[in-house]
């Protein structure tokens, strides 16, 4: 279970990400419980009145937003975000804050994201936000940069150092002024086995989400390009799960995500 030690700060906005809807729900609930926990030790304690209410789905300060519309067109629309904006400054009924959970936050349309961004930039003290998303890459980099990205821990342990080194090499090639560097790097890895590629993709995603949540690990990448890279890495992971050949995956990775490398962005 997700747990914060007493000394760990809990921020006002998180992206709870997992490919599985069930795991996103679990992660969001644990996070909301941690935000509202009244216990004295690690949060959520799972025992206090507040934790029990959260885990039973009856805490009055948890406000859930779901996408509206049919399965194909479902989206979180700007009116739904406006409702959040209108109530976010109202004090919570029991807890220390109100926790807004956006299920399928990656289905927010652009105007909804922009409306939410304003709120994330100047969050009221009385509100916290959990954006549950299968694909955080669908969120604006500006939205992502205001949130701490939490990935489902069940999705895998920390990638091995070797994979992190691979990923760092990959980003060096992505950022190299000569486009041939990326092509060469990808060509050199075409014969990697599935496990190696999987670990590499996971490590690369991790480096990127650290960058997107404000840690300057990859200073050469702009936020916009980092977001495009993240989207691509997530696509490659889906391809890999669907047994698309490794050569195709590296073929996709070898196409630059930056339209032009001229320092703009
Ligand atoms: Zn508790």
C-alpha cells in the first residue's frame, strides 16, 4: 500500500497513473486517504475515522469527476472543471481539505485542462487534486508540471541501473545536434531482447516523469518535447505488450520528436 511517513510532505496535486483502471482506483483511494488521514504516524493509517470513511467510499470531502458522454466520445469537459473551480474555495466538511479525484483525467479536453491549470497554479489551501490517468502523456505538460506523478508500484520495481544507463544514452542521442546519433543508437539496439527493451522503456519513462514533475534530470529536453517523448515511450510499451517486433519499436523511436532542433519550443 502507498504510504507517506509523517515527515514526508503530501503535495496538493498528483497524477495517479497505471495501465489498469482497478490499480488507478486503488492508488487514488490510498492517496486520498493519506491526504485526509487523522492518524499520528504514517499516512494513510487505515484505522482512523477518516481513513475508514475513505476506504468505504463515504468520505464527504472526496469529490469525484468522471468523463461524460458515450464510450467513444467520453470527455471531462470545461463545465465540469468550472464546477470544481466554483467549489474549490469552499471549506471542507470534515477533513483538512477537499480532495477532487478526476477519474480518467487523460480524457480532459483542452479547454478543461486549461481551466484546471489555473486552479493548479494557485490552488486554494482547502483543495487537493488527484488526476487518475492511464496515459499521463495526454495531459498538457503545464498541467503535468504542477503535479507529482505517482505510478502504480505494482507495475514494476525500480528499473535496474543498466536500464537507466541505457535510457540516459538514449536521451543523449535524442538531444544530440546530429539526427544521425539517434538513428545510430536505435540501430545498435535492434537486436535487444524483449526484456531488455521493456526495462529500457520503463527506465526512460521514469527519467522523463522525473523531468516533468520538476526535477532537472534531463535539462536539454524542453517540457513539450519531454511530453512528446513520454507519449512515444508509452506507445512503444503498448506495442511491446502487443508483440510488435523490436525493430519496429526502435524504428519508431528513431524518428525525432522535436520538429526542428533550433532551440525553439
Ligand atoms: Zn488514517
